[in-house]
């Protein structure tokens, strides 16, 4: 009897501990929302849309809040670690689960490079030669890329060693990350606010409404708002998750929306007429590579500029370090599920997925070649991340259909209407990113399917791929690629005129949503996938524990 009791105690100790508080969940989500996006989002959105960037931030807020509400319901239903990447697997099977997981990995693995670019661009104000600027766009020089490689290597080494100290200091880091941008808003509005800027150089909307929509995707707005799902990723470790996950998701989003709109107002108001003399697209001022620090210096708040330069190292550095680990964890899970070659699932003696970490480093380094600056890379991350988000409304609809009686601690009002609406607007954001970015994303997705093929050939144990549940996936990916190519955004052919293109995306999305609801798994299959996933997660946590 004593031996059995000891075995039960040991098994309990190996389970995920639900000791992350509500504040901890809010800080994890809010800390991801407030990353390098606040350092550059106001500048890039202004260059694309002028003062109408404010409208873009509001549109982006509506988009992300709807998606956040969708995530809140399913996150409260199934609070499991890594949940947001697993819900499509629960509802549509292994093939869709792989595709969703791979797309999520593509979005995550590119975060470390963009955070490194953010830190270097700010540092170039006091370490010249790291960046160059042309037509208001800042990119890394050869020297800057070398420095970026060194920083990426540091992230990699620290993750291989295991960095438990980072998690322990998370709350202090998050408090800093939240306080500094709010302080910047207050100081800039008090010291320099020119209301006339909101109608200067071509009026409030100098480039038309299409530029506003483009700013949502390529101006860093969606990128800035993303990260609310971190509370779901920690769902297996949160205390009272059914209550706390929805509060953390929605609460962090509301705080982020308020902050980013205030930052845009403060940025536009702090500019001088001279800095707008060449128009919004060619906005230029001293310290452009680190816009908020440059403006703080110009208005006489040198002490604030110092804080911003410090923050430009702490915030992106901490986020890059975390995402290097989280992206490797995603590829580790994909390998353990038999989706990509087994080598990516190997653990070191320290209990970390060393091959996956090194792979994340290699892919991250490659990202500097086609995307040598923050503004170049932000559109790619936006498109990949939102495509991952787009599967959540489908999973939401499938769970409403197949598990209508399952307890929902947070139930979204009018969810049956909002789910297809959320799928439509997610696809619109992907489309607004433009063909020049989207084609690279589709190539990355094809590369993932190639890895899946290799894994299916080399792995001895191969789980069924649930082909019927993926019948919507193939026309969805092909259709989005065709529409992006035919459209008018970001290098598209222009065959599909502006206005009609939005209607086409909406109708196409509704067709895919309807098909997905018809082929989703049965209630019994969904329960089976959930049970298997929980067992796999606990096994992974035991192996990854250091």
C-alpha cells in the first residue's frame, strides 16, 4: 500500500503544476503584446497611412479582439498547455493539426530575428554603422547582420543551457515593459503636442483607405497586438484556468489596445512641421532608426531617450530569448507526434530539445536575407501568425457543433455569427499583407509538408492523418494564394480590383468555413484526440523538465 501511495505521489509530482496566477497569465499575454511593436509600429503605420494610422489601429483592435474572444471560449473549455496550436488537431485531426502547428512554428521562429533587428536599429543611434536608411526605411548593414547573428547565437546558447532565471524574473521584466511605453505617452503629450499634424501633408488620410488596410498588416499593427494567446499556451499551468484564461486574454488585449492608440496619438502629435516637410511616406528626423527615442531627444527629454534605449535592449532581448525556446518547443512537439523527422525530438542531457533549438537558429539567420529590417519582416510574421489564428474560429465552430453541451466557463455571445466573421477578417489581414510577402509564407508551408513527407517515410510509428477532416485545408491554402496573387496589395497583379477583392475574400472564407463544418471530426473522435494530447503533453513535460 505504501509503495502504491508513493507511485501515485510521484505521478502527481510529474503533472503540470497549476500555480500560475491570474496576474501571471495577464503578464505573459501583455508582455507578448508589448514587444518591439511599440518601438516601431507608430512610425511604420504613419509612413503607410499618415494620421489615418489611428483608424488602422482601431481596425486592428477590432480584428484581434474578435479573435481573442474566440480563443477565450475554447481556452476556457480545454485549458491545456500549448492549447491554441492544438485545438485544430482536436477538431479536424492530424493533418490539420500538423498544418496549424507548422504555421504557428513559422510565425514563432521569426520573432527572435525581428526582435534582434529592433534592438540593433535602436542601438544604431549610438553605435553607427549597424543600419542604413533610405526613403524612411531602415535595414541592417553587413556589420549589423553579423551583430544580429551574434545575438541570435547568444539566444541559442542560453536556451541550450537552460535559462530558468528568465522565468523567475518574468514579472519584473513585464512591469518594466508596461511602464516605459505608458511613461513615453505621458511625457511626449505634455512636452510636445501639435494638433495640426493630424491634418498636415495631405490631410488626415493622404493615401486613401487602401493604405489604411495595408497598414493594418504591414505597418506592424497586427504584429503589435499579437501575443494574447500566451495565456492559453500556459493553460495547463494556470490556477483556476476556466475563469482566469478568458480574463487574461481579454484584459491584456484591452490594455494593449489603449496603449497602442495612445502611442500613435503621442507620436503624431510630437512631430514638427519640418519633419513632415517631405510628406508622411518620407518622414524623417534625427534618430529615425529609434523613432521614440529620437523624438524624446528632440523635445528635450534626454532622460526618457536613455530609458527607451535601455528598453530597446531589455524588451526585444527578453522576447527573442523566449521565442527561441518556444519555437524549438513547437518543432519538438511536431517531431514527437511524428509530423517531422524524429531528430528534432532529441533531448540533451539538460533536458532541452537541442536539435530543434539549433534549427530555430539556422532558420532565424536565413530570415535576415530576404527581410533585413524590422519593417520588412513584420508583414511576414503578421501573415503567418494570423493564418495560425485563422484556424481557431474553425475549431470554435466545430466544438459548438460537435460538443454543444460541454461546459463553457466563458461563452461568447453570438458565437455562431462571430466565428465565421472572425475567419473572414483573419483572411483579409493575410490578404492585405500582399503577394510579395504571402508567396514566401506559402513556400514555407510547402517546406513543412515536405518535412512531413520525410517523417512519414522514415518514422516507424505513423499515426493516421485524418484526411477527411483536412478536406477544407487544400482549397483554402490554394485559394488564398490565388487571391493574393490576383489582388492589388503588396505586389499583386491587380487583376482583382480594390473593393471587389474584399468581397471575394469574404465569400471564399464563408465557403471554406461551411466546408470545414461539414468535415470536422465526430464527438467521439474529438474526445479521443483530446485524451491522447493530454497524455503526450504530460510525457513531454516530464522529459523537458530540468
